[in-house]
């Protein structure tokens, strides 16, 4: 009797202990808190040479906006994307670092495609008052341009946490970027984002007048902002542009003395009669008057 009583008691105590352990596990899971960094947009599709802006948003799972800070890196593939510019949320420590990171086995994002990381940190210790703003906040905005690709590519921009506030873990949403190799043909030949007479216009007319090589590109490329910067890229693009879009008057061929002059006049802001005067093939044109020529030229501007 006596020993049976103790057996029951031991079983009872065991049940209580197991229950206490379960409650403890439940409580510790429930109290797990996260500093959350989400990239926006989560997925994006762009063509070669187009630019886009990626935002990193910061939130905290329990809404606590007074923590010690955060350290993150954004990883990207520099063979496909180039980082053009960035803005960083105020309060960051020093300048962000752009580092080549090829060794994924040590500290990377476990993504062999990404080879560069952009590292930022915010810290407010021991005050514990970061960011002290209504959440979510924008941590940074990175503007990328998609490089020329031979095939379509998909690549991730990944978030990794270098430092989290005490008792917080990092939780990230990465972004999937798809770059298509579709090339857009327009009058922005050097792909600096705009069509201008003194660069693109001269490139077009020189090409139509058979200039090639150094004499084609000399002094007319926007070297600070071009995406097509070298002779090979420019010549290849111009050859296709000549076939696809440079026949402005629509007479079946792209020529310097007609189409080339139409292009350069238009890019130098000539309009109306002064745009088309003397440079349209009146006998064979399919775009012959001011309005059809202007609207066509407008349609092939970026
Ligand atoms: Ca990597
Ligand atoms: Ca241009
Ligand atoms: Ca023509």
C-alpha cells in the first residue's frame, strides 16, 4: 500500500515536471523576438541596362523601436548588377562598405552567385533607443543597374545579419531579381538614360555616314553614366538600331543625309518645318509629314 502510494506520487510529480518543461518551452518560443529586414520589391523583372531601386525595410516582431541597433549586409551578384547609388537611413555608423565576398564557406550568404556585399550598421548602445521611430522604417535604398546579359538571369539580393540586439534574432526577406536580355532599341545609344543630340545624335549620324571605330565614338560618349561605353558595344547596338529604328522617313533604308539629319535635328529640338525641311525622301517615304515624323521620333526616344 505504502509503496504504491509513493509510486503514484512519483508519477504525479513526473507529470508536473513534464508539464512545467512543456510550458517553459512554449514560453521561450512565444517570447522569441525578431528584428526583421525585408527587401522590397520581393521580386522584380528588368531588361538589360535598366535601373531599379531596392528598399530594405526594418521592423521588429514585438514592435520594440528602442533597441541597441542592427548590423546587416546585402549580398548581390556584381556580374549582373552594378550598384549605382544608395541612400542610408540616418544614424548609421560611418560609411557603408562595399566588399567583394567570394568565400561563402566563411561568412557569406550561402549563395554562390552573389559575390559582393554592402554592409551597414546602426548602433545606439547603451541608450537602447534605436531607431526610436514608428516602425517599419526604410533602412536603405539601393539603386542598381542591370548589366547587359546574353541570356536571361535570375539572381537573389540577400540579407544577412551581422549583429542583432540582445535577445533578438534576425529574420530576412530576400529579393529575386530577373534580368531579361531583351534589348530596347531607341535613340539613347550610350544608354546613359537619355537621348541627346551632342552624344546620341552624333553617334547615329556618324554611324549612318559610315564612321566606325575611334572616329565614331570620339568625344561623344557620356563616360560617367554610359552603360554602353566601348566601341564594340556601341557599334553592335548601332548596327541593330540602323536596321530596326533608324529609317525615320520609312523609305526602306536608313541614310545619313535624310534619317541621320532627322534624328540629330530632333534631338537638338528642331520641330515643325525646320525638322523635316530638305531631308525627307519625298518619292519613297511612308512617313512624310511633320506630324508622322515627329510622333515616330518621339516613340523611339527613351
Ligand atoms: Ca555569396
Ligand atoms: Ca544617351
Ligand atoms: Ca530612310
